C-alpha cells in the first residue's frame, strides 16, 4: 500500500498528512455523523457520535480527532459502531428535555433529531440525568434553552475561536454542567456582543433567535444567498425566507470575505425591511412639515439648492459624505459628482475609520 492510503468501508482513500479519519472520509463522500465538530476549530472529541471501528484498535475511535494513518482499515457503520451511536443518542436525549420535539423551533433543522431518525432511536432508554435550568429569555436577541443543550461545546468554540469574543464557557460539573457566560450571568450582562455565531453553531434548539416562536421554523424556509447591506465588507448571507418574508439570517459557510461569520447587524438587523415606519418616498419640508414628494421634485430641489450655494459661496461651501450602506459604485459616483461636477474635494465616506 502506498504512503498515504487507508481503507474506509472497503474503499481505498488517499489522505494528506495531518488529516483526520473524518476529513479523509469526507473527501470521498463517506458521511460520518458529527455533533461537536466545528470546522476550522480544534476538535474536542466531546460528543462521541463520530466513533468508528479501526482494525486492531482496542476501542472505537473518534474520527474527528484521530489522524488518518497509512494502512488503517476503518469501518464507519459496523454493528458495533451503530450500537455505540444509538447509545450516545439515547444518552443525549436523556440529558435534556426533548419530549416536546414537535413544538421545538429547531425541529426539522436539528442534528440530534436527524441522527435519532437515522439510527432509529425512538426514545431515551436511560433515566433523565440533567439539572433543569430555566430558559434565559431576558436577552434582546437570543433565547438560551438549557434543557435542550447537549453540551457539545460548539457555541463556546464559535464564540472563542471563530468570533474571538470569548464570552461563554463550560461551567459547573457532572450533571450540573451548563454553558455559562462569565460568572453565570445572562448574556445581556456579559461580554456577549450578540453576534449570534453561537446560534449558527448550535446543532439543536438550545440557542435560538428571540423571535423564533413567532415565525415559521427554519426547515420550512427557502434559502437565498445574498450580500449584507450594512457595510462595505460585503459579508455573504443566507436569507431563510418564507412567504416573501425573512425568517432568519445565517452566514454563508466557505464564502469570502466572512467565512461563515456575521456581526449583530448582519444577523439580526432586518426588521426595517417590513417596517411600517420605513420611508418609501422622498419627503420635502414645507413650513416645518414634511410632505411626500416625487423623486423628480426632490432631485430638482436638491440640485437647485446646491447650484445656489456654489454660486453664492463657491464649491468648497458644500461637502458630501457617502453612506456605507450604499454600494461601492454609488460611493464612486458620489466622489465623481463632488470632484468632477461641483469642483470640490470635500468628499468623504462614513466607514473611513
Ligand atoms: S433540540 Fe432537537 S431533538 Fe431536542 S426537541 Fe428540539 S428538535 Fe427535538
Ligand atoms: S452571541 Fe456572539 S458574543 Fe454572544 S455568546 Fe454568542 S457567539 Fe459569543
Ligand atoms: S448551547 Fe448548543 S452549541 Fe452550545 S453546548 Fe449546548 S447544544 Fe452545543
Ligand atoms: S464529532 Fe467527533 S467527538 Fe463529536
């Protein structure tokens, strides 16, 4: 057998030095289930759902942490592996409150539910083992439902390693273990910046947007890729849309420039789209009161005012600041208008800092 070759489910697979069994399997489309594994971060081996059988090994091995090695012979769905996965799923179901699955906002988009279906686990065989912490609903944008938490740690990694905010961690021990914001505070009183990366990382319904219960579930939505309208970075978003309304926004994975990240504005700041207070026509103030106007009326007024100011006081009496929420091309045209037409260099952009 040549240098970097192993056998997975009877198939010879080439691997790069340093790749794990999971990464080698992924390359050839062999689906080893994962729960705690968060791409781009150091594997923790916390959930044990990715266990595989390696010929000659005394125990099952976690595919997400064990490096692929020359000559390895791996079984990813042997009877022993399947038995182990079923037990792991049963223990997870017993470690939280999942008996209300039908009304959970994550239903249909939940990795635990998906795996319970895949491995035909009907219910938890084991006695409940968890401490029932109350749901945290005081935060402006995020609900923490500790009873659904499987302690996979993906939220901690998303916060610490992906967003570099380090606002949450594991707290307490054994059956009382809980994901805590520093000092076990509500997120709103912690270092949390409400980027929502932990929601995106959570494989179950333990972290959900605050308005999740008022909206359709994510599994009912159509996914539309777009660019965030808030600033010039151009983050790639996935809009989850139902009946022409955005239900939730997540970051597009493996896409530049944000590589699966979003900030608080990009993830949660979309209420304005359907707001009754949204301006839809230009307004012109007459006698101290705004009146709706046509675009022609508004543009004629602005043009006449600029012309008059420049005539009376010279071009440097006007200045322009273009908006970070407009596209690059609009900002380019804005500086052309000020430099080329008005003949002033008084032009700036609000995101220059
Ligand atoms: S977290 Fe998943 S398994 Fe648990 S109730 Fe919600 S959908 Fe069901
Ligand atoms: S919202 Fe962002 S900062 Fe707050 S806990 Fe989640 S990942 Fe960390
Ligand atoms: S809140 Fe979600 S991501 Fe965090 S440990 Fe619990 S299940 Fe995992
Ligand atoms: S995915 Fe490998 S241990 Fe969790």
